[in-house]
């Protein structure tokens, strides 16, 4: 999700996107900056590319951690929703 050019390549001709992110808690606790890049910047890349390629619908699914952010993982997921 961090590579905008790769996203643009696969976005051509797409009508609908389902964006789901697996939770990798131990990685996020050890590398919170990587979590920020994956969750916030990655989501921004997908959404910006979807707009640029006129995708009709984007469905974003998250977890309960986005509703009640209590750690680095939850806070980066919460920030990506804004």
C-alpha cells in the first residue's frame, strides 16, 4: 500500500475496491512508525488512486481498534479513518 505507482498500475479498469488490513500487533508495537506508514499513508495512497482512476466504490473495513484506540496499532487505524 505504500507504493503508489504499484497501486496505480492495478487500479486501471477497477470498479470497486474492498480495502482490508490484517492486524499484525507485534509488528506494530515494535515498529510504530511502520504502522503509521502502512495504515495512514497506505490508505491515503489507495483512496487517492481510486479517485484518480474514477473507481465507483471503495469499501473500507476496519476493526474495533479503530473505534477505541488505546495503543499504536489502534491510534494509526483511527487516524487513517479521518
